[in-house]
């Protein structure tokens, strides 16, 4: 299992300070957390299938 250190978290926040807000807005546009999760699962399934095909 991995966990960010305080320094790692600080660095991550400097890299993408608006990412959390964007993710929340995107989740809302997709219909909320449950629908966001469904979309992400579909994207992961598609990605694995493409990897298996060698693309």
C-alpha cells in the first residue's frame, strides 16, 4: 500500500491545484459520484481491452 508523505501531498497540490475542483465539477456534470464511478469503470474496461489488443 502506498501513502503520500506531507511533502508529497504538498508537491501534488502545487502540480494540479485546480484538479480537485475540476473533478468535483465533472462528477456533478456526470450525475454525481455513483455515475462518475460507473463512467470511470467503463473507461478502465475500455483501456484494458485496448491494451489487450496491442493499441
